[in-house]
């Protein structure tokens, strides 16, 4: 079930109403059943995959807590193998098998391992990482094992963030499912506001920009370098609004019921003054997961400069592979690692430049980061490495052609409006937080803001049921 559908609106109303009507002892049952229904709305049989990992991790957590010495590590390893094994089979089997086939052909051999037509379960990477964080934290002694099987299952399957995050930690969520939840007017209003803003991001901005992005990326040979660069920049904004819009709806839906999910984005577009700043604002639940469970265990920055840079490249390569089983995503990850390392090396020069130019240097740094990230995003969006290189070469060789190919110039006004609207709103949220509209203390201003956003949603929004981009991960 997708958030941008009438089915979800009905589902949300029914589940939320029942949640506040039912006694506390039945709330977890309602949420677990609702979450199962939500997930099974896609491909019902894949609920068995989640069920398998839930059972393994539930008992692994208990066994880890009861065991001592090497036995604790054995149970942890069993849990990690089960989770990574499921992820590797469904997401990377054909990718790895294809590479083996090419390698054997170079030596004159034939690979007899068959290619499998496997449909990737929706959001597998997200709930796999969330499940892994549970057993790791139990092993580290930061989390007591959850004895209530239903509550643990709900931790993994909680419907608002089941499919595309945020990737939660057990310390933040498990205790919330044990707490009594009552109807809280302020919490409901704040949650609904956040959901409304999430729908604006998805339907008014992301899906609107997708029209131009798809037209260019799907027919790159017919477009100019200018239209390709515009499409790359639009895709960066589309990706952000699509994913952060999902996060806002998820966080808002949970908050309506009294549950607090972690913040997943902090306005990274044209506000990030560097690549380090960018990754502290973008997909925070994944970047902190990789930091805590991969970068730090590898040694972090504690083993010298060279080892630090190697660790960073490993993390970004894994991040790319997490997003998809293709070389495009690996290259995308490595390029982002190179940008971050280059920034660290150039930091003394950048600090001097900032002292010399002041605000102007921040402006140019924001623009530079956005443009470079948009260019790397070409690897994220295209199907093959050759397609990505074609677009990048075309951009830098100033390939001629039209900007509005396939799109009337008047339609481009909608695209420009979507971009400007996002930039203005998020700059006010970042730098002028006291300027409020939909959360203004004045009821007239507040309800006028609601009406304007609803009119904008209904008049400019794209209601074609467009899938969320991160569902494929």
C-alpha cells in the first residue's frame, strides 16, 4: 500500500480511529495486524520472509542475553547471517551470478548456475538493517532483549516506517510500544501537519518534476547538455522530496498515535555548505547506521589518516551497494566518498576562503555541493554505466538541442514553481523558524495556510499513483 493512494487514506483513518477506541492492551495487536495488512497489500507471500527473520532475531536476542563468552558472538553471527543472507539472495543473487558468468566466459567456461526471476520484496533493505540493529545492540549490552514476541514483531513491522524508513533503533522504539498511549490533540495536529507537508513534497514537487526528469533520462540522446543538466538538478530535488516526503508522512502518521520516529532529513537541498554537512542532513537514519555499525567497527578515524580514508570509501561503497545491485550505485557511492575526502583535504583552504569572502563563500559552497551531487545522481538514475557516462560527457561537451523537447514551455513554469516553492519554504524553516504559517498562533493565519496548501495540493499535485523511489531498495 502506498501513502499517495485513496486506499491508504481510508486505511489510516480506520486504523487510527480504532487505535484510540481500543483499550491499551489491544493496541499492539491492532498495529501488528494493520502492519501485516499494509505490507501484504503489495505481495502477500513475502510476509513469510519478514516472519522468518523476526523469529530468528527474536530468539537470537534472548539467547545472546542469556549466554556468555563466545556463545554470545555465535548467536549474533547466526542472526546477521540470516538477515544478510535473505538480503543477499533477493537483492544481489542475479548481480553476483551475472558477474560470475562474465568472469567464467573470459576463461572459456560456462556458468551453469541459473538466473532467477526474483521480485525484490518491498523495503527489504530497510527492515533488514532495522532488525540487525536490534541484535547488535543486545550484544553490545545497550538493549535488553524483548521478551514479548508480538512487540518485537511490531518493532520490525510498524507500518509507518516499514517500507522506506526511517531505520529505527530498538532503544528509541521498543519502550514506546509498552507505554500507554492516549489521544493527544497537539500530537495529532502536529502529526497531520507533517503528513500534509509530506504529501506536498511528494505530489506537488517530486511527482511534478518527475515528468521532466523521466522525459530527459528516458530519451537522453534527443536532449541537449542544458536539458540534461536541468534534469539532473531536478532529479536531485525529486529524489529528496520523494524520499523525505515519505519520511514526513511516516513520522507524522506515527506521531498522530503518539509514537516518535527519528528525524530522517534536515533540509539538505541548497542549504548544505559542504559534503560533511550534506551527509549530516541526508537520510540520517542510514548514515548514522553505517557510522555506528560499520565505520566505527572498522576503526573510524582512530587508526591514522590513510586508514580513515579507506574506511570512508568502504562505507560509501557499501552505501551504494545498499541502494541497488548494480555498478551504477557502487560508482555513485565511491564518488560521494571521494568528494567527502577531497573536502577534508581542502578544508584549510576552504576555511581561509570563508574568512575572506564570508557569506559569499557559503553561497558558492552550497551551489557547488548541489551541482556535484546532482551530477553524481546521474549514476543513481540511469540504468547502466554507459548511459550515465553518455549524459555526463554530453553535459561537459555542451551537446546541442532543445530544452523543452517533448514539454511545452508553459509546463516548465510548473517545474520552476515547484523548485522555487521548496527552496523558499525550507530556507524560512532553516533560517527564520519564528516565521510560521500552518503552525502560527493566530488561528486566521493558521487556517489560511491550511487552505492554501490544500488548494496547492489539489491544483498542482500529480495524482497518478507514482511509486516512491526508495520502495525499490
